[in-house]
């Protein structure tokens, strides 16, 4: 059983302390203040190189509370991040520590918003035991392990590809979605929406890397989960999400 030393578990330990700080610093999604960060208007369904299905695009817009999204990276981000993962594996190898290198894909924003959904990848050594995580996360049936909650989602995939070595080494990759917009949210619908978006970008990544069998990811996202939210806690009804002006 994996000890609670990897980054997903560490995040659970610090979540309570960070929620208050994040809540104080977040600005409303419907802010009219312009942002100084460079953004690329997403007029299609392409998210930093990942082509979103209609369902995945709707999921992203739901998470952002918006009718459209912008990003801080061009479509070339997918290929760049894939190359960084290969280089990182060859030079450093996998790492389960709290300081493991992050291979960031991009951040998706509602137009003019200061915070958005962050998408990253990591090279992991082991798949964590899900049992201590399940009181907070819902587990989905894909890859090696897929867990999601409103604040974040994780997807572990074993990629066997000649991109990493001539022997086609099996490399454990962790996709991660961080959703700071959900700090004050009780909307359990975000569990499924977060995983839908993470599945889309992870599937695009394993295809980019040439992973055998798409690293166990289905071609279409399924909301089927093997473990439901904690018993005795009915899912909260989804509140209306007003798109930013």
C-alpha cells in the first residue's frame, strides 16, 4: 500500500489550510476587470492541442461558468509537454515526492477571469492506494486509477511507448486537474465534469506519446464510477452557474 507521501495525498492534508487562503484571494468568475496575462481565444474545441468532444467542451464551460474559454498556451502546448515528459523521464526518472517536477500543459480561463482550471502531468513511481482518498474523492473506472472531487482530479496511466525508450518502457504518468474556482462550491456535479475534462487532455497526451492501447483510456468519457461519494451524504443539487459578463 502506498504511504500518504505522494502529492495527491499531501494535498488532502493541506486542503483545509489552503481553502481559506484561496477563498480570500479568488475574485469572482464574472469579474469585468481585464487580465494582463496573454490569452488565446478558443473559438473551436481545441484546448492547448487537445481536441475536446462536445461533452468535454460542455464540461469545461460548466466548470468555468462561462459560454467560452481562453487559454494561456497555444495548440502547440500538447507536443511541448509531451516532449518535456520524455526528456524528464530520460534525465530524471519518475518521482513520487512532494517536490516532483510538474509538466504543465496549460490553464483554461473564463474570459477576463483571474483564476482558471490548471492541467498538468507528472511522472510517478507508484499508484497510490485509493482507500484513504475515497472519503473525499469519487473513483472512476479508467486507466490505473482515476479520482475526482470538485477541487481537483487525478488520473494515473501506464504508458508503454517507444517515445520513452527503444524497449518501450512502461511509464506511469499522472494527469492532474486543479480547479480553484470550486473552493467554496458544494456542487458535486463538478466531480464528473472535472474528470471529463481531465480524460480529454490525458487521452490527447497518450496519443501524442504513442502509448500502446491509449494507456487504458476509453475513447469516450464514461461517467461510470466504481465508488460513489461518501454514504449518508446526498449529492448536492447543481446550483445555477451564471456565465461571466
